[in-house]
C-alpha cells in the first residue's frame, strides 16, 4: 500500500481520543495548587495587625510585605510559563510546590521586616511556577473541548475564590494560633500536591520551544518592580528624584520588553495577541477584577478589625460572601464561554 493511501478513507470520521482516566482527580490536585496560591495573596490581610505589633515595620515596609508576593508573581508569571514549556510543566509544578512549602516556613518564622519582605518575595517566585503550570496541564489533560472549558472555568473559579477564602482561613488560624500559622497551613497542602501529582499528572512540554530569553525576564521584573516602587514611595514620601528615576527605569524597561517580544522568533509573551479584541478585553477584565478584589480584601480586613473591633474570625466570615460570589461567577463564566465564543 502506498503512503498516499495509508491514511483514513475520505469522509471517514475523525478518531476520537480516549479521555484520560483520573482526569477529574488530577484537576482537583491542580485547582488545590492555584487555590492555595490565591489564598496566600490575601491571607496576610487579617494577620497584618498582629505582624505589625511583632515585627514593627514602617508604613512602606508594611506595604511591601503585603504586596511584594503578588508583584513578584505578576513579574515572573510569563517567564515561568515559558520555562515550563522547556523543562516540563509537571516537573516545574512539583519543584515549585516543594519550594513553596519550604519558603512558607521562612515566612512563618521571619524575625524582621526585611526578612519578611524577602521571604514573601521568594514565596512569590515559587507561586509563579505553580500558576502557569496548572493551566497548561489542564489543557494537556482535557482533550474534549466541553470538558476543557468546564475545567478551565473551575480553575478560574478557584483562583477567584482563593483570594476571598484567604481571610476566613486566616481568621480561624489567628483565633487559635500566632500569625505565622497562616503560612504553615501551606505545608500539608503542598505535600498532598506533590505526592498525588507525581502519580496522576502527565508530563508535557513544548517540542520546539526555542531559547529561554533571560533579558526579557529581567526587563519584565525591572519594569514592574520599578513602577511599583515609584508608586509606593511617591505616595508615602512624595515624588523626589529617586522616585522619578525608579519610575523612568520601570517605564523604559517595560517599553523595551514589549519591543523585544515583537522582534524575537520565540517571545516569552506574544504581544500580537493583544490585537484581538476578545483577548485584550479578557485581560483587562481580569486585571480590573484582581485590583478590585485585592484592594477590597486588604482594606476591609483592616477596617473590620481596627475600626469595628471584630475578631479575626468574625472579620473573615464577614468577607465570605465575596468567596461565594467569586465561585459562582467563575462557573457561570465557564458556561458563558462555551455558549457564546468570542471571535475577532
């Protein structure tokens, strides 16, 4: 038989790939990871008064303690996703889970504001290895489009819910333990992730990923950290020349990053995706949601405890409706995406 006639006959149905066994249990492991990363972004809100009393940070240091975790994740998210394409997404996920657990201990026993800021930054590095790996593995595990969209909807719901559940978890722990316990809760969860994930999750990587561009990684981090530093210092001490310099360095680094991505054959982030209105709109909506939710959780946690004099657990429970709304909206968004696909 010739090579031309070796394939399926014209008009024959396309073979359907057999669904992967244990895929929903694997999804449970993956959403557990993203839930914990999101919880750690907000769980510190309720612990801030206790941490402040113990470590005596300045106002600027306190802002960095609260925000450096999220900013490091934002700065490294694209880079770590690209790294996972090269070294293997499962390998990066499990390595990041081990690092996340180890650095959580460093956070729990930090003895100075400087140590706490460094520990939170390292926790952000570990968290950045988890987020893109989980989503990439979901796409690799679920081949049926309907199942995949449902799985991604659940993933998104858990990411949103984690930010809202953080205050409840933190409130319960602070009622019974010291402030470092909000980090030690990561250890058993990460142990389950590593043990179960090692058996259930498949390995996957890009067969032709191209080189990992380190200058792009450094530019993205310099841009985000420079601008954030300028905003924080400017709001606290006024816009002196060091603040203006940091803002200029951050802006130049981000512009350079974008221009570099447009010229690389294998960019860390394909900037041309933003030409599509559906993609750009989704990114903008997600950005506004995260900004709103993070700001609400941080300031509301302080208001409920320091102004209304509520206990940590009461304050966390008062924020619980946000978690319920986040989960519901995430699941409904998954159904809407399946029914009304955005094309441009």
